[in-house]
């Protein structure tokens, strides 16, 4: 048993070495496939973060009549926080609203002066509501539209921004779906290319396979070395692919950081280095073994 | 030992390779199967090592009908039959030594047995010095001797040789034939398919003549007579 296993592994390693040219070609094609897979995965990570950042920019603000008492607003705030659709509620008191206003218009003397001359604070207190999912604002808005809140609420800006929010939601949905589908298609193409390379490599060995069978080799004795070669192809291709991807991220990451400060790919790679390496190597091995396994099947029927 | 019973092989309606062929081979016999190209010699030998399946009939090897064997039993059948082919069929990425050793490895023989037997068999076929050469570095005659060594090394009870001299010059041809005679004298049954008249007439052994897929003559000793 162990003798046979040893012979199979030794034979696989020898074949890999002696078929140098073919092994190199197969490894390179598999490297391209793995780079494609990992790039698609990373692009999906970037796209998802971009869309999450975009979705977080959508919120709904509720403004209260000037005579509303703070405890009433805080009661509503805690009611909102209990809704399962709501991620976060932020209270901005009239004083804070004035501060923000002043800061925002620090350079506009006319505005600041006119505020001062008013003597009273004209800005309304508000609650900024962030939903867990940007499609849930309609539910939150309908909660706020209940009769019991009508006399304290002066306006809800969801109604004004509804069109924009809906459009943004649509764009996010389409991007997520099409990104996913495009990724799947590209990944499948990469798989087909690698799979067919292995098939051609095994096609070139079809006579050898027949000879082995005619000399009395069992299916496993013939298949084994090809599987060992498949594993080797996968591991080496994974190493090559990482050697391209890591410097690639090092080069592109900072550029991406310039216009999308929320997305730090280098940190992402740093945090997920081992799992990425593991999944990529596993992907390579599975790709190599699966392709060899399927490709060799029809030549074993001797 | 080996019995073909009413064997027919039809590839398609225009190509009938064998028509109800029946004959028997006894232990330690040296049988030549002769006939023109396309007479069905190769097909007959392919059926014996189960490389192909007949359309009808039965083939017995040591009283076992090989057509009823499961696919996973084929390796065991093939390890009892040594096969030699016109185109040598060596493994190109293995040295002469490794090609011969392969036949023992598939049978699960120990490393010690392999290290002991392979050099002896290579010596027998006169290739001791070429053990580490790859097939591409060997001449046609040398390749065929490696193939015979491989067929011989696991001590099969029968060797089938399909036109083993078809690609060789006269000197190498006689080397190979002498080798086969020697193997036969050492107690192994030999079935030789050939269309070489000179070989057959010199051998003076049993001859089974095939014509258009049927046995037209079976004589011991026989001569090469084809109409």
C-alpha cells in the first residue's frame, strides 16, 4: 500500500520534472486563472465596500417644531432605536444645529450677522436616522408619519429625497448583481482555459496511459501520478499568482486609497493574508486535481 | 491454456476483422499467426490482452473466460501475459531500466525484487549498458529488446508479440526472433503474429494462417503458404 503510494508520488514528481516544458505551460496558464480568480474576488471586496460607503451616505432626518420639548424627542429616539430596521439614530439639539450652522458658514459674515440679530435660535432640533439597509427608509418614514407624532414633527426629508434614494438604491442593486454575474462569468472562463490546458496535456499522454494499462497497471496506478502532478501545478501556480498579486496590490492600493479613503486594500490583504493564501492554494489544487481527474477518465477505459 | 472459441470481430458492415475463429494454444507452445496486413492477426492478439472486445465468441485463458472478467480484474490478466508490439510502446519519459521496472511496480513487487530482477532481464536481452538511456536514445532493435525485457520481467506464462520485427532491419529481426525462441525454450508460451515469410519458414513451429478473418490452415510444423 505504502510502496504503491510512494511509487505513485515519485512517478508524479519525475513526470513533472521530465515534462518540464509542458509543466511550465500548464503552471503558467493555471497562474493566470488563479490571478483572475483572486482579482475578481478583490474587485468584489472593493465594489462591496464602495457600495456600503455609498449606502451609508443615505440617511433620513426628522425635524421637530421649535416648541417641541427635548424629552419628547428623546422618547421618539428610543422608540426608533427599537425598530429592527434602524441601525443608528443621532440627536442634534437646536444648540448643536446652531453650532453646525455657524461652523459651516464661518466665512459668510452676512449669514452669521443675521443669525445674531434674530436673538432666538431659528434652527430646529433633528434626529438623523441611519437604516440597516437603504431600502428600508420607506418603512421608517411611514412609522414617523403616524398621527401621534404629527404635532411635534415639522418635516421628514425622506419625502423630499425619495426619488434620489430610490435611484441610488437601484444603482447599488444593479451594480451588486451585475458585478456578481460578471465575476462568475470571468471566473468560469478562467476555469475553462485552465481545464482545457490540462486536458491537452493529458491528451498528449494518452498513448502512454494505454501502454501503462496494457502492461497491467490498475486505474489508480495510472491516474495517481497525474493527480500528483495536478497538485504540484496548483501549488506552484498559487505561489506564482501570489508573487504577482501582492506587489500588484502594493502598487495599486495607495492609488485607490487616494480617491476612496474608506478602502484600504493593503490592510485587507494584511489582515487576510493567510486565508487568501490558503484559499488560493486550495483553489489551485482543486483546479489541478479536478482537471486531471476528469481529463484522464476516458483514456483509462482500455 | 488459451482457447479462442468462435471469435468474431466486426468493426462495421464494411470491416469484418475476424469470422468464427477457433483454435487452442497449449502450454510452452510457440505459435505463429500469419496472414497479410488486415487479415486479423493484430485484432486476435488485442482480444487476448483485452485491449478490444470481440463481437461474439469466447476467449479462455487458464480456463477463465476473459470476456466475463470485471474491468478491475483486467490488470491481473495483463500481468500474466507479456505483450510486445510493432511500435514498441515504451514509456518515453522513463529510462530503459524504469520501463522494465514499471511492469514489476504495477504488480506490487518489492524494491528488492525489482533491483534484483531488472538488471538480470536487461542482461538477458543484451542491454545492460543501456539501462539508463531513454527510449529516444535507443535504436529500433534496442527499443524492441527493452519491450521484450518488460514483457518478460514479471515471468508471465505467455508472451504475445504483434509484428515485433515489423520496424526492424534483418539483423535486429533475427536477434529478436532468437530471443523469443530462447524465452520459449525457458518455458514460456509464445504467440507471434507476423507476415515475414522467412521467419516462419525458418522457425519450423506451429503456424496458424489467417485469411480475411478466418483460419485457413493450422499446421505443426507449418510453413508460410498464402493463396
